[in-house]
């Protein structure tokens, strides 16, 4: 299958595994599948993780990560790429090299995963710099939350104005689009700011009073990637992904004793 066949919903996810099933590869596969896409994976790390935190991380050898990428891209192909947890600079650089060689024109959703919902740090400083230099440029859309946007851009992100400045800075770094999320900013309304090379969109949603927020960033980015893989525009992909995520948060089952997972499968409940 070649890319010239047109959008077919194929998403290659490059991210870490979450044993609790709420975030990482598990959340990514669920979100893509629930939205009608076809999920493939290149697992970057095995985490011992539940709703209370990350209790251990075992990086997958870089050769294994790039090997997973190479065979899936060569055999099945991809209509979008989604990156999540990339814990080291050498891994980021290796992933960027494979994408340049094998998926140069495939739209990329770069979720710069740096800290888990529990507060556990997932990447080191050198990896952050590598993400800024190697993955943000040419991204179809990069999806940082407010703290991640601050780290990537050096801009304070405490208001919508700060979100807009950070989005502009990410475009200056070479991204084609930047969605700076506002969930970490206080208030009864969550505002997400999307800027692309062609315009700006502001999305607002009432804040949901819940502790079931584990994996929200992974889920949103993968939902965006699923829609992009189906040929939908960036603004419409973001809007539809947000709608999917908000319903998943509202319908959460309350699993675990910490930050519980969202309910990815709410779509099936309505069938």
C-alpha cells in the first residue's frame, strides 16, 4: 500500500506503554480504534504504571524502536504519525531520522510528553532539546500542555495570551501547527489555542470536575492523528478530537485510586 492511495486511516504511534492502560500506547490504540482508524505501534519504553504514578521505566533499545517503525512503514504504510513518550535524545534523533527517510510527507502529530499526570518526569533535559530541534520542525501539529509549552518555548503560559505567544513561538521553530492546551491553567473554562500557518482557532469547554484525567494528552493527540489520517483538516481534526475526549472524560468509570483513566470506549456504548 502506498501513500498515493489516499487517506486510509493508518496511524503509526511511537510511544511508551502504560501497564495501567490509561495512557501511552494503550490509550493511543484505543482512541485511534474508536475513531475508525488503524493503529500500529513502535513501543519506546515499558512503564510500571497505575493511576497513582509511574513506579518504573525500562527503555526499549533504540534499534528495536526504529525496527518497529521501519517494518510497519514499509509493509502497511501510514497516513499519520503520532509521537508520545521519547525518553532520551538519542531516541528522539533516531526517530526523527527514520521519519525523514521513510515518512517525509506523512503528517506528524508531536505530543511532547514530558511529565505524567501524576507529576512523574518522563524525559530528560537533552531529550527536550532534541524534541525542540528534531521533531517540532515540520510537525503538522504539536500538542503541548501549558507546562510543556513553557519548557519548549521559554514563554510563560498562564493565560490565553501566553498560550498564543507560545503557539507563535512553536510556529517560528518550524511547526506547521501548534495546539497549546489550557487544562493546567485555572478557571471554570478550559481554553485551547490552535495556530497554524494559515490562521488561529480558539476552543473552549467547561471544566469537568473529575480526577479521571489520566491519559488525556495522549488520547487527544491520537484522536487528532486518527482524524488527520482520514484526510480531515487540522482545525476540524482538533475540534472532533476534543469532542471525543470531553465525552470520554465525562463517561469515565472511576477506575483506580489515583488519577483514573478516561472511558475511551464510550462510542461503543452508544451503538
